[in-house]
C-alpha cells in the first residue's frame, strides 16, 4: 500500500517509511488512496479474538509488514498489557453501549495504539542501521502512553511536550515520573495548540534533514503518524463483532458511534473502518467547550480564532484538529485544495470548504458539544441511574449521543467511546457525584474508590510512591533544543 501526502500526490512511500517519517516533508499527513478499495466485512471476523482481528486490519492497512512481524508485534502489544482479556470490551449501560478503551497500562485509549506503534517502528528499523527520534505533543494522555510504550526501545528516543498547567495532576505525574534511559519530558509555556504547532515547525525545519544525514529519522507518536491511527481502526471492528456475538445487533445492521475528540484522530479511525466495510450508520463527533469541530461539521467553516477554554475534559482542549486534514483529502481527492485550505488556516486562522464537500461531511458525521456544567450533570446521572462511573471525556460523548438520538429520526444502536478511567480526573468526578474533594488527587482517588466501590487501576494506585524525574519547563522556541539534548544525552 502506497502512502502520499494529503497536500501532494508525489513522492509516495510504503507503509514502513510513512510510519518512520510520521509527517510528510511538505507538512502534510500520510494517506493512501487504496483505503477506498479495502474490504474487510464483519462476517470475515466472526469468532475471532481481538488480536486476530488486529492482524486482519493491520494486514490490509500496513501490507508492507510481513504476517510474522505483525503477529509477533500484536502478541507483545496486547497479550499481557491490558487488564481486560477483551482488550477493549463493550459494556451495555442503559440503552447505550460503552466501548471501554481504558484498560491498558496508562488507563487511556492511547494505549491501544501506543503499545503497538513501538513494535511496528522496531520492525521497520530492523537491519536498516537507522535510528528514530520521536518528538510528540500531548494534551494529556498521549504523553504517558507513548513514554510507556517506547521506554528503553533500542534505536528510538522520545521527547514529550505538554502544555504547562493544562493537564490533570494525575496526567502530569504519569509523565513526570516516567523512567527510561531514552525518554525526556518537558512542560511548555502555552496551550496545546502552541505545543503542537511548534512540533510541526520542528518537523518542517532544517533539523529534520540534519538528523537524516546522520541516520536519525525525526518522527512522531501523535495521531498524525499513520502508525498511531491504524491500531485505532481495530477496536471499531472488534466492538461490532462483540455486539453481534452478544446478539445485541444482527450481522450487517448499522451501528452509530459517538466519539469524544479534539484532534479528530479517534473518529477518523471510525471513518477508516466504515470505508473498509464496517456497517457504520453515523459517526457522531463530541466536543467540549472548545467546539471548533462542532461548528465546522455543521457549517463547513473552520475557525480557530476563538477563545481557548481550559475544561474538565483537558485531552479535548484543542483548537487545531490535525487529523481533519486527512478526512478533507479522502472526501475530496484534491491535494491542491487541501494544501490551499491548510495554508489559509496557517496564515489566516480559518478556511471554508466547498459546498459539495460540506454535503459529504454532513452525510457522514453529526456533531454536538457539551460544556463543563453539562458534563458534571451527565456523570452524576449516569452514576445514579446506571451505577456506572465514567470520566469527563466519556460524559461529553454520552451527552452528545443523547443529543443526537433526540435529533435523529430513527437512530441506529449507539456505541459511545469511553477513552479514559474516571480515576485520571478524580476531582471532577468526585464533585459530579456529590462527594467531598479534600486533599490532593491521590486522596481524591482514594475517596472516589471508597464512595463508589469502583476499583482504582493498579497503575494509578502506585503513582504516589514514584519519584518525579522530569521537571523541565520551556518556552516554545526552546523545544528544538530539548529534542537535540536528548539525542546527545544531555537530558
């Protein structure tokens, strides 16, 4: 399968190279026109385990890897790293189905991809003599999952940047206590968009070529990397398989998915699954108060020139949704249009898609948003009515799913994606269920467990005893130097 930039059809590369490079030289994202010809229908997955389903999906989208490489990588990624045998189990909660994506080693959905990405990169590097330096921006969960996945992986170094003061205390400690001889972590003065845009500038600078001349590939663990996106496609197929085998839906019947998203990667994976043959009805995009995606999917106008809100669902506090670029290319097939729109976004902070493209977007997606007050109310209602404890991001999706079902004439069964454990945001969840929020976040996690009886994830329980190893805080202009320091062993 050949991958090329969303902004140019030239210089196509295979899946291995796309995965190692992460971002295209022209600033675009890797995408393949062959996606539209892939076929992987649910009946092909009947009776399979999660790992067997993963092998089917990876074999289609990453066809340059051998079956042995993929199978061995999948075994290392998923055999022992997840608390649930199902990896991403589907649970019925009232009239909805929750796809639980938080049973991995860092209690967030990013684990599903970031347990696998190191396996893929290692296979792609084998016998090449090359090394990889990863520079990644995180709004909270990607950082820890990437650090955990790449810790001490030979030939790969990783630097993670996060917006100072804009992640939860638990997310901060997960990153700041990370061990590993090949990892570095730094806070950045600014919000996530500042961090993400600076990482992209580093990729577009002469540093990338300088490193390449020394046999070092500058790459990313963000969802701009196709190797991050492909593993997320798997759990859409596996969720459908679980529903069919539980006799919740008939084989071939459509299912809707509601996805809480800021960078558009997780919901784009659902679009990939739909194009490959999964019977998806509507993909529902759930935003928090930073509702740039809601406005775009409703009007066709993307405008990041708006207030930035720090919310109770911080992983969605994003105004520049990078993966949207992939969707614009796949729906239009027009690389020149995408390049023009991205240039407008960079220079003017806004763009508007043609009416024909907007019609395609509306046919596939529905969008809604949910502020902090409604998020808190939703957590409380789901707990009181269903005895199910959800985190703030899941609550945003649950709320928007309810909005969609009221607006739709005949909605299909709804699967709500649940991306994180409620214990990653204990203050907000405790407040929502009406319990006291005294002490630090560790005290709050203990109080939440005592109040609800819902077990705390083991990986979070042990955080308090770990020493803080990473205390750096830099201005955006110093991020490049931080990457070089890790490469030269100075951090």
